[in-house]
C-alpha cells in the first residue's frame, strides 16, 4: 500500500455501536483501529490503534518512512 | 448518568488579514472558525428508555438534552431540555460523541433534520436546525492536528462516492464513544 499523508484520504470516523455493523460488512476491521478502503470498497489495510489522537502522528510517520525507503 | 459539556466542534482554521503584505499587515491573532449547536446532553436512563420506548440494540439510541444555550442554533430550532434527540440528519445518536462528530463535520449554515421525541403525550417529530458558526480567537490552541470529513456509518456511502470522484482512498477510524 502506498502510504500517503492524512490529508490525502477522505476521512470518516465511526464509533460504537455503528462500528459493529461496519465490522460485519468489512470483516477483519479492528475495533479500535484504522482501516483503509479503496474507492470500490475493498479493505486494503488495517491497523489496531488505541486512540484516535494517534492517527495523525502515525500517518505522518509512515509517510516519512515510505519516502525514506524510496530514496535509498 | 453522565453529562457531557457544551461542545464546540472545530472544523476549519481561518487566518485573517492575508490580503496585505507581511510588512504592512498589523499583528492579528489567528482565529479558528468552528461549528456549534449549543446543547448539553446525557445518556437516557434505563427507566427513560423503557417509558419512552427508545430504540435499543447493543446500546440505547438517543441523547437527552440537559441544557440548551441561549440564542444558540438549538434554541432557535426550538429544542428544549428534556427532549430526546434520536437522529441528526441520517445519523443515529448513541452518545454525545456522535453529536460532536456530526457537528464537527458539518459546515456552518447547513440545515439538518433533527429527529426528536418529546412531550406529553409523547410524540416524535422532525425539527430543522441550522448549524451555527463560532469564532475562536485562540486558534493555535484549538486547531486539531487531524480532522474528520464525515461521521458515522450513515455517511460511509457519501464518503465512498466522494473518494471515487476525487480518486482518493478512504480512511476509516473506528473507535468507542469517549463521553
């Protein structure tokens, strides 16, 4: 998966109990966590994440690591 | 019974005075523009859920309004303490976070349908509420590092459609309610 900055995603938050229905539709979704969907609704990747406050830092870190790997 | 504080959903940062050059621009404080509706809510009690016949699945649907701020969008829409808010737009409400998320992802000026249960005899009705605009002078302390575009499962379809139009991926944050 190509890691992008958080601003490159359409971002939606889904909380319990709606999250259980989301998980039913997308098996394997972590609760709590983050899921990346393609434009045609395929689950591309997921990550367990204890707090929504960690998302921005996580994506920025992953984005930097991806760019570093490209330069090597 | 838990009570949530009056919430202010911060949506957008707007820095004023950009038309002038840095040299001639007087020092101005950055401001943040946010959305708000002006209510405090709490979870319904088990007794309220029973007597009001609130929808119940994994959790009880609905938030009881504790307080409505004066001259707020909620007050202007006729919402009152004691009303039970079941839905905001197409979003079912199960926590104060659901309300906060919805407002934070709604632009000021947007008019939404609010499904409310109230009164004696009990009735359910739809009320039109226009999301209000609130300006915060301390922008730096209020600007979040990460903001959401949509909230709740009901808006997933809209999020997917926009992603298709703009050729972007969709990031879904799945969390519990914090209030």
